[in-house]
C-alpha cells in the first residue's frame, strides 16, 4: 500500500508542477502518466531494477488526475 501511495504522490507532484509551469492541466496530467509508464517499463522491466506492476502505473495516473482536478479552478 505504501508503494501505491508513493506512486500517487509522484504523479500528483508532477501534474501540479508541470501543469502549473506550462499553464496547461492536460500537459501536467500526460507527463504524470508518462512518468509512471516509463518507470514501470524502463526502470522495472527493461533494466530489471524492480517489479513492473500495472497497478503502480494506475496509481501514478490517479495522482496525476488529482493534480489535474486541483488545477482546474485556475482555468489554464
């Protein structure tokens, strides 16, 4: 469970940071999800540094979605 929270937190931070930086909530969300996909595919599967899990990717995207929702009132 702690692992999924860490993934969600990372997705949330990336989404907020990049969504705010580029003033575009979609860019923040997409980069958040892409980071989760890259971590699972490259770091875990290709480089064999961990265990790739689809649920980890989904947790990262869930965090990124929360960031998107939080930025919506800013009307980027």
